C-alpha cells in the first residue's frame, strides 16, 4: 500500500530487498538450530519410555535426577545456540 492508494491507512509497509534477505537469513539460522536439536528426539523418546516403566515399578525412578540435569543442560545449550545463530 502506498500513499496514492485510496485504502492507505497511514502505516507504511517496509518491503525492501535487504529486509527480506535479513529475514531469510534469520529464518535459515532458526531452522538449522531446531533441526540440529531435533536429532535428539529418538534418544529422548527412548529415555522417556524407560522413565515411565521404571516409575511404575516398586523401586521407583532412580534416574530422574540425572535426566532432569540432562534436560536442563539441553535447554541451556539450545537457548545459547539459538541466540548465537540468530544474533551473529
């Protein structure tokens, strides 16, 4: 929409090639980061299934603390690499 357009509402849309390029680069970096960490879903699923089975036994889930620590580190690493790739 431009000023000569009758439906122009006073808000100018910035649609320039450099802006699109920057958006594409940011989106590409986001996809790479998510794809990298998505590779871990199989091991997460196996570990989650083990946790569910062991939680239902009378001994309880002895590995809960270890899994919790691992997930916290995973989230920290994901957030770090997301920031690095998006704002590099």
